[in-house]
C-alpha cells in the first residue's frame, strides 16, 4: 500500500477522485488503523489529511455553530462554545472512547465511519445538524444529518467526497437538553444505547422535542413519532409512559456481544423517560 | 514480490531528531520500538484499548498504535524516557516509585505519559480529573489507587516546588 | 520466627528496587530484547475447535522469500509427552496429562497451534502463515462439561475418558446432617471463563549460544520448564537454558509453557535467534483460562445459625488439555466448605475435558470459584434466618486448632473474627438509597492457601554473598511477576545484614546461573524463597559476628549488624563491616551461603478421598463491598471495597497494600464485567474491546486493613497475599447487590441484563 500527504485540500480531493474508492482518507485513524490491523479494509493508499489545520475549527456565528470536520473530539470536549450552545455534543465528546483516543479522533471521522453507535451522532441529530460535503469538480452540498446515514458504516458520502464541516443552530436559551450514554463500564465503552434530547419547554409544557438515538438501529436515528407525541403537549407521567412505548416501536436494535435487543429496547424506553423527567420536572438523573 | 513503498520520516523524539524508513501503514508504535530503539513504549493490545503505548505527540497524550509513523513526521514526540533520567527523574516518576504505584510496570510508561499530559494542562487536578485523564490506560496489577495517589503527590510537588 | 524486636526495614513502605527502572522506561521486558540476525516467528492457529487435520500444505510458504523455517508436528522431535505438570517427582493423583506442542491429526480447541514459521521480518512471517494451507474436517464437539461427562459424549482426547479426575471429601454423614438441619439452602452457581489479561502479551527471544545451549529469554512464571523443552527437542537438560525476564503480569497465565517450546524449536532448526510475541487477540484466543465451574451447593443449619451439613458437587471445565486442572480442582475441594465448622460434609468434584480453550492456573487457583458459592450460601442463610451476615459467620468460623472437613488441622492463627469485625466497622455511615439507585452492602470471607501442596517436596534455594566492600549480591531463581518477589528478598537481606537496600543487587531467574527457587505460583515465593534467603543471610551473619566477637572480645549474642557496622547491643563498641569481612577473607571463611529451604513434607496416602494435610497454611480475610445498583438499568457501581487480611507480617507495606488493592479490582472485574465468552468453542470476546477490564473510572475507593498476627510460616511470620486478595471479592459484591435490590444472581459476571431479569422475575413471581 501507499500513502499521499497532500499539502492542500484541492489535491486531497483530486486524489480522492482519482482513487475511485481505493484511496481512503485518514485523519485521526482511530477506527481506520484497527480496521487495517483486522484486515477489514485493504485500501490501495491512504490520503492523509490529518494535518489540515484549516479544517479544524469551532466557529460561533450569530445563529449557528460551524465545526470543521477535522476538529478533534478533545477540542469539542474542552470547548466552552460547545458546552454553552450544544451541551449534549460536549457531553458525548467527553465520553467518547478514552482521553488518548479523543486527542486524535475527529468529528468528521466519527460521522464518516458511521458506526450505529457513533457517539457524536445522537447529539447532532437532536441539534438537527447539517453535514456539508465537498468533492473535486463540484459545488459543496449539504445534507441534514438525519438523511446522512444509510446503514451500518454507510453514509451518503460519495466515494470521492469528504465531510467539510458540520453546522447547526445554537441551542436556544429556552431549550433544555440532556444526554446519556449507557455502557458496560465508565470509560472505553462502546454504547449499548445513547440518547440525546432537546426539549423546548414552557414550564411543563413541551413545545418542541428532538430525540437522537444511537446503537438501537442500523444507523443513528431520530425518534420522530416519539417527538411528535411530545410536541405541544403537557408532560405528564401518562404521556411519558406513552412515549416510552412508542420509542420501543420506532427502534430496530440487534443483539450483540454487549447487549440483547430486548435490553436495548427496554433501556431506550426507561432512559428516555428518565431524561424527559429530568428536563421537565428538574429531577436529577 | 513487489517491493512495498517506503518513506523517510524525521521525528523529534525526547529532544533529538531521529530518522527512519517506514511503510505507509506502519504505526508510530512499531517504528518507535523496532526502528528507533524506543522499547519503553509498550504494545499491550495494538488497537487503542489499553494505553500502554501512550506517548506525547506535540504535547498531547495519544496511542502510538493508533498513529501512523508518517503522521508523526516533523512532529514532536515525548516518551517516558524523555521525562526524566536516573540522575534527574521527573517528579511523576519519583512519586510513582515512592508511592508503590508500580508493580509489574508494564502500564507505567504509558500511565506516566498520560499523567504528564494532564499536569501540563491542569496543574491542580481533582481526583476525578486524574481518574478521567488515565481512563485510557489499563492497569491489571495495582487497582489504580496508588497511581492516583502518586499523580496527586506529583501535582502538588510541581506546584509548590517546580524544577526547571 | 515471631520476632518482636524493632525491625528496621521489614514492614516499612519502601520503594521496590525494580520500580525505578520501570518508572524510567529502562526495564527490558521480553519483547524489548533483540539480537543481530534475528528471525521473527508466527504461529498458525486452528480455525475450528474440533476437527481432523486432513493435510497441511506448506509448499507455498516454503517458497516465500525470506522464509527460514516452516514447521509442523512432524518436525518436532518429541511432539507429545505425558507431562507431570508442575512436579519434579511423580506423586500420582492423576496430575499427569498430555502436552502436545503442535496439533497433529486433530485439533482440539480453536486457537490450537498447527504450524510455526520463522522469517526475516514480521511481515513475511504473517504472509507465510497466510500461505500455509490446512485442510480441516470439522467434527462434532462438546462444549459443556456436564455434557462431556455423559457416556456418549465424543472423547476430546483419544483413548481416554473426558472425566480427568474425580475427588471426594467426606466427613460425618450428610444425610444425618440435613435431617438435623432446621433450614436448608440449595442453589447452583456458575462462574465463567476469564482471562488473566496481563498487559504484557506472551513474548520471548531464543538463540543458540556459543556452547550449543538453546537459550530462551522469556516472560514466564516458571523457568524450570527448561526440562520439558529439552525433552521436546530430545536434548539433555543442560542444553536448554531459560532466563526469566521481569514479567509484565502473570497471574497464572504464564505458569504453563507459552512461547518457549515454539522458540526453542525454531532456533534449534534455524540456528538463528528467533523472537515471538503474541498479539493480544492471539493471547486471548490461545492461552489458558480460569476454569468455569458449575457448583451445586446444599447447606444446612440450625435456627441459631450453626452449620450442620454441606453437600456440594463441583464440575470444572478443563478445556481441551489437562494442564493443571486436577490441581485446581484439588484446591477447590479443600476450600469448598469455606473457613467454617461443619460436622457433616460431602463434596464431589469433577474436572472434565471439552473442546474449549484449555484451562489452568489463574490467581486463586480454584479458590475464588468455590468462595463465590459458599459465601453466597452463607449470605442466603443469614437472610433466611434473619441474622446479621457478620454474626452468622462469626458463629461458624473455625479457630486455630480446629480442622477442615478434610481433616487438616489449622495450626496457625485464624483471624476471621477480627477481619470481619474490622471490615464491618470500616463501612461507616450507611448511604441512603435514592430514587432508582439502591445502596447495598455485602461481606464475604475467604480462606486461601499459600505455599504449595505439602506432598510435592517443595523447595527453594537462595544464594547470598557479601563482597569485600560490604555490598551484597543475591542470586535466586525466583521469577518476578510484579508482586515484588525479587524486592522482598532484598529487604530480608537488608534487615539481616544491616546494610541499606541500595547496597544490594539481585540476579534472578536464570536456570544456568541462579539456584532454583521453584515456580512463582501458589503464593509461595515469599514463604519459600523468603525463608531460603533469610537462612542464607543468617548464615553469613553468623560467620561475620563470630569473627567480630573474636575481634571485639564480646559474646556473639551481644552483637548485631546495623548500618554497615558490627555493633555492641546497648553498648559502645563497634567495627566497620568491611574490616570484619576482610578478617573473614584472610581466614578463608566463606562470605556466601546457599540455603535450601524445604517445605515440611506430608504424604497424601491416596487421591480419591482427600484427607489430611494438603497445604502448609492459609491466609484468611474478609472483603466488604458497598454498591449502588440502578434498578432500572441493572448497572452496578461499586462505591467502596474494604479488604481486611491477616498477612502474618507485611514485609513491604506498599507491596502488601498494592496486592490487596489490585486483588480487589481483579476480583471486581470477575464479579461484574469479565467473561471470555465461548460459543461452540469459538471465542466471542477476541480483544480488549469485548473483554472488559475495569478502568480507572470504574474503581471504587479501596480501603486496606492489615492485621499482622506474626503467625505465618514465611519469614518473620509472614503469610502470602497475592492470591488470597482476590478470592472473596466477587461474593462480597454479589451479597451487596442482594442487599441493595433483594435479588440474588447465581452466576458471574453480574451483568446489568442478568440483574434486570432477576428483578423482573422477582416482581412477577
């Protein structure tokens, strides 16, 4: 195998196109290198983009936050901006992998790898983020993140395309958020399930709900029906029970070495209710 | 058999530039150990699950097994040997020894590096922050207790009596 | 040996001599060593747990450029031997088993080695492995020991029953006992395969030295495998030398031959140095595991809590090869009742071959498994009788002078009353449950032997010498696996010879150059090598003081060695040590001594019914655990682990605490997250992503309480702590979980799913 270390983004994109899918972009490498070791991937060459500083940024604009694809998970975890305006993303970043991995892994890599358990995905889903993609010889395009994932390790990225940045609106001061990752231990744990929740509340009246779920379907997903159930409704225990039931029906988990699908289903229901209670009734988790 | 492509890298390791001929897919861990004589960087699992291979890359603790050697080209790497010598050990090394934080010692190099990364960023870490900073470093012998105590002690020493 | 005098170095929290090198990154572990002209080895491992090998075609691999050797079973001079695992003489007891270097006509477990290659580079070695073509014919396999015991089960090893061994322990009459019992608790407990998960994968380098001696520098707990290696090569024993490195964790997993045989063969065939290091996946796949057990327990007691009867049936999964399975089972048999007074006992134990990964030694060696069972039983009894868990135990703990069900009299202090009282006290204020988070506390006690079984003629030797300038060299075959095995010997010598630790150097673990100290297993090194080293140092001290008494005209009894001097006790006269040494040297007196420590020997008449003394002594202790269980998710967070042990005497306080803390977490992993999941013989947890060890963010606060009765059989009255520190952790946690949520889980690990399932059944049932 070979490697390319392009100096400029344009060359990187040209190489990606020329490679016809056999050249793989590598940034942090925290998924790619183990995949290589396990012979799960056999690229003809790497295109090393790890040092493109101009794709590593967290920009606060008037209404939006823009995060460059090569921003490391540590930077996300340490960022005051993200903590202020995208708390669930900050929380997810703090719990992804372990501190050593976080120093190398990137948000772009986490999304492009598209594990059904990708930690940054549920918060970005709840934030209704857009993924901006670029490729050689075409204009940038963006896709809503809930359209970005197609299946386990499959996304809308064309084989000659890479993620440029992720954009989302700042969480309004009226909105409350919550995040929970369930793992078998407190660090270095692949999610059994993860939930990111964003609710716009007026007292105990829910005006808007966004629910991002991880590890309970072939790809990270929104729980649309459950969201609808909560929208423009007074949050009561009865409503919570109904939500707990509906979300079970929306998901499509598998059984694997970490958990059975029954357990995942039960946990989404239990933990979603818990998080909603936490927000609506100011209860500790 | 076709000869595989190789490249030369120049890495600044523990204060000096070193060169090596590497394969594209070769990890920093492999090159440090096999080509540059840095066997203090350990391989415990080869895929980022144990932290035994932790080194400082431009000051940040990373798994050397998850970094390609080419990605460290022209970059600064510090291993545990770069933190202190027998004549002038780093306070972390001293505390690890004095507090019994080392049993079999295989995790120690990576553990001390992660601790150094923490203290460089946060000179007064809480116990929780210490636990978090080393949560990518597995230890099978000590139960982590004395490691945490050693890091606390070293942090205190560095704050109250920093050596140049 | 109960020395009440003020000790200068023994008992102090002293940094270990090997710790500095490790902190500085200077210690050369096995994989850190290389020689010029060295080849890299790789092992081809079977892809089926049970299969015929129809053919192995190595031609493509042979033709690869850079290939130096491709070996299969036919290339091994003696591929199979009936090995007396762990023994130097035969003692019977079914302790022999087949050791096979490379699979020949059949594979018996997934990961069994089928072929070896040695190549110029690792990459070529990997390629060569890929090019070897093996034709397998999968066969039906048996993966459950209970199934494998049945008469129609496929035999795992040709021509023999799957049941390797059956032991029994009988005392009184259990039927009578149960008839007298006023409450009976009956349960079946299961514990899984677990991995030692040492951070350092198996590794070594071998070469042929200038004398034609095959030299193997390897991470091992047993350098004395050199004899078995020599037999494999049909060489005399003095043509194989093993040098043990500082081991990056052993825990019993490096007790059997790992890479040594492969390295020896490849260097023998190629004449060049060869290095072999396992990947983590290879290590999890192919090295020994802890024995899973199915344990049926029936315990009967009176209403006042006194135990009257215990009946148990233990079945352990030996995996595909015998290895140390009969021994592990024997330990379990002796420990099966726990440290309790029970008039009527019957225990039947079986260890059974299956097509799973072979099982062998793992820290505790059969004690943790039964401890989970008997301490859960005690807890359930306490609940049934509405008694305090500590009280019911205290009523039943054995005392010094009483005997186990096997008839072994406990000659040394049994400190369990105290360990339990102090553990309970250390809990402090109870934290209240809140919402779905339920708090619970549990205790469990254990008895774990230290020192090997007394019929094994165990010995250890230590060579101590003092140089002309007063510096000291120790030479001992001891293998240091991180528990301070080497360091403790330095401390003992420092104490006896009155020299500071920095004046002492130690050479360890070389079959050619250091006197044999036996294995680093069975928590025996401090006891055996500690005593041998103590004896050797005392001989030298005698020689020095005798000469000094001449020189000073003082009685021998009035002299001591302190701080590099001979001093008059309570007086003014002193002499520099160097002067006395010189005087001894002039007179031709020996300034060294090789001491042999022999463990007291007892014969075991037969090995069907275990009766009499099996172990020299036990270490007793209690664990306390405080947990928070989330009733909705089933997750258990351990908040605190208290370990209280009678360690006899703490030679190095930091080391002892370190063992107790480390053992606490080793046991916590066993309780909560660790399982090598084997499905039809296939490992489903191949790496550290699936096999989950506790991280720093999982560990509770660890409190260690040391009791020093001085009544151990080790030097200065020390007992061993390496293995005892593990055994009672899992049941303490399981008992705490019961306390928190009122359900008991009967199999480890206590996963969230199991806990939820049990809670659901409780609600419905």
